[in-house]
C-alpha cells in the first residue's frame, strides 16, 4: 500500500468517525443491523479473484452472544500459525502466485530451505495452506477471505 493509499484510508476513517461518511459507507453494516437483534452479530464477507484465476467468495456470521460465550481455545493454533513474519510473508507470496517450496525459498530474506519447510508445515497443519499436485502449495479458497479479513482487522 502506498503512502497516498494509506493517507486516503486514514482520511476516510476520520470522516466516518466524525459522521461525514456517505450513506453507502456502511452498506454491509446496515444490512446486518436490519437482520439481527441486540446484542448484535459479526459478519465477515468478501469476494476476491486470485492471480491464479480462482474466485474466493465467502460470508460467515455469528451472533455476539455465541461468540462471547464460546471457548476460543480451539482457534489458538490457527491464529498462532499466523504469528510469525515469515509465515505471513509466505502466505502473501502464495496468494500472489508462488506455488512451490523452491519458488518460496528463492525469495530474498526468506531463510534457509529448512526454515521455509518448517513454516510451510506449520501453515499446512493450521489449514492456511494445502498441498496440491506436484509439490505445489495454495491457500484454500475457503481460507482466502478469512485470511484477508484477519489482516485487515489487524490494521486497526
């Protein structure tokens, strides 16, 4: 993201906080609010066409009570797999089109082949990556939008 893009995003956030947003700004939130009662719900949704041509379309929602009352511990391993800069970078590179361990090992600053394989195993075990024919890796389509929304949410 360029400095200009960051500035535009920041200005848009400030405008929303000051109540100067357009009526279309909260179209997804308005739709969710019309469908749920208090104490509310959370919705993640997205549509992305990946560089390899796969289309990722995803929507998932859960009630606030359901989420707040649930045991979050089963998600720790899935989230922990993202908690390393090399793993985040590997996922980003795979989404951009790098698909084999050799492709990923050649990326400057990625570390040794042993380190790359270690990180790939962690990401596969957590479900963020899967192996496909010929020793290739891909982010499963069902994980693309949750991954991107996790990254987006971490920007805040």
